[in-house]
C-alpha cells in the first residue's frame, strides 16, 4: 500500500530530500579550443574562466603554456592525446611513458588534470586510427600506473553520434555493426574495467539543420514543448539532446555495457552560419546553451538514466577564426577573442538563481521561466520506488502540495499506486508554484506533459 508520512519531522524530510536530490545536479564545463590567431594569452584566459565561475575546462592538447597557466587555479582539466600520436602510443610503451611524464606528471597535481581524452572522434578519423585507439589507451594507462596516477586520472575517448547505426527512436539506438567488435566493445569494456566513463560529443544543431522540416526548433533548443514519445518504451523526451544521449545508452546496453556512465564532452550551437545552415544565429545559440545550463544545474538525468546527472562541456569558449569548414565552425564561442560575450547566458548556479529571480527577456537569453498553455507534472516511473517515495514525502510535507485527495477513501486515492499518488502530489506542487521552470523535476523523478494526466477518474488541477 502506498503511503506518505506527514508525522516525520519536517527537518528530517528536508534533510533527506536535500541529500537525495542535491547530488543529482550536474556540472557545466567548457571547451578551450585555440585554432585562431587572435586569442588572449593563456594567463588571461584563466582569469576569464575564474571571473565566470567556470571550474571545468577541456583542452585539445597538452600545451605547456596553457597547463602552466592553469596551475593552482582550482580548475579541473581534461587534456587530449591528439589523434596523430595514437599509433606511436599504441606501438611503443616507452613513447607512452615519456608522453605521460612530459605532459601529465610534470604538471600534476598543481594543474588539476582529471582525465585524458585519448584522441578525439577517432571513429571518424579519415586516417583510420581506430585500430590504435584501445592499444594506445592501455599503454597510457600502464604509464599512469608507473607514476601512481591511474587512480587519480581517468582515460576515455570522445565519440560522435556518427558511431551510431540507428538513433531513432532512442530505444532503438545501436552502434554501426562494423565498429562494434573491432573497437567499440573493447573501448567500452576498458572504460568499465578502469572505472571511467564514455565521452560523447552531441550536437542537436546538426540534426535540426538537416531535418528542420521534421524536428521542432523548440525541441532542439530545450524550450517548452510537448515532447516526443519513444514508441519502443513509452518514455517522453522533452529535448533532442536527451533523445540523442539515450540512443547512445541503448546502443551501449545492446552490447552489454548498460552501466557505463557518460559525460557530454562537446555540445553547442553556432551564433552565425552560412545561408544553408538552418537555425544558426545568436538567438538560437543563446536559447540552446542557456536552456542547457539551466537543465544541467537544476538536476536530473535522461529518461533512461534519470538518477545520473548530466555533466556537460559547452563548445566553445571562443570563436576560432582559423577553423576550416562552414561559417558555423568559427562561431560556436561564448566569447569573442576580446573577451566580450557573444550573448548573455548564466553559467553558474549563482547566476542561474539570480536569473530566475527576475523576469527573463527571452529575446536576450531564450531561457523561458514559465511554460505557456496548460501543462501538468507527472511521475517518472523509471526513477525507482525509493526516489519517487522520497519526492512524494517531500511534496506532501515541506513542499506544501495539497495531498488530501490521495488519502485513503478520498477522490484520488484510487488507483492506489506510487506512480499515481506521486503524480498527483508533484502536479499539485507544480501548479502551486505557477508551473515555474525547475518546479517539475524532483531530481529526475518527474517531468512535464502537455496532456492532462488520467489515473482512473481522478482529475488533475491546472492551477490554484
């Protein structure tokens, strides 16, 4: 029988709720690329990062000036072994040892190197470096052991969504068959054996630009939208990014690596593009990155992994004027080379709190504070009973939700299930909070729907 406890001391409820859900908030980092001839000196870049409250940064090499500038900065760093060095690291253990000594142990721990990206999107490398990826990782790992760094520094390798054979619906996600046995399965097994995580580069912009007639812009930009239901598992996806990430989760599950965690090591939206690059522009870039920051810092994971927070590295810190390719490639930066912001978005929890305390000019940041139209909040059945019950107790206790209709004998007691009772309580809380952004989350235990929920004959209110 599902029950919620009003007699538990409020302070204990609040404490338990905080412990249960505060840890679900993710981290925002940023990619510091340097394919440009007009960027500030590394010491000035570190000052910029500090001034913006950015405590996680990802590099594409192990540049000495950059690593030296980051020393004693309290900024966690992901460095990269470039693709062109993979074959040497794979074939020669002494090369790997010397590389780790010169580029990692020489700077650590003054420079807080937390992970090494061994290559970048190696599966897309035209020079066919895939055969060297896992052997290189194993040799680098052996080198880290020699310097007693293997327990402090993780190894991984960023993959792009082009490694997927299928990504829609997310439940049907699968890797390209010709990549599974040669490289993907060995890679994922190595990551699990070493307690690491998969690095994933995901860009909803590309999917939207190629399919703008089929994909809603609001869905791509993490704005309020009806969402899309996965026909394979019934889960509702409220953003294209989460659907893309769960396609990777499904692909990993299909080959037996369902427990492996992920970090989004690249994602972003260009503030400018060529005429045929549909959706590129400042307004959409501000919307995507601003809404993503809000999504990460308010907590919760994807529908398939609701308990795991999203950890994301935005691409990129600066516009890089020497990057080849379309105009968009040179316009992903949050900052111009003169350190002025390309557009205003919050980057930290403190900024986010301040941003939410006053009305937001959506044309400036594209971060909506309240959904338009009637929406409801329902329980995420995949969150697990423990999380649902804790959130239910909080909503009906400290949260102030009107839970009288789901008491025994009342109008909405039946069906007497945890999901139904939690949905009613979450919706009551959500409506009392005027359907404000972040009030239907409960650490991933709830999500917003645009159709009125129906549990038996119980009607869910739309406002108070």
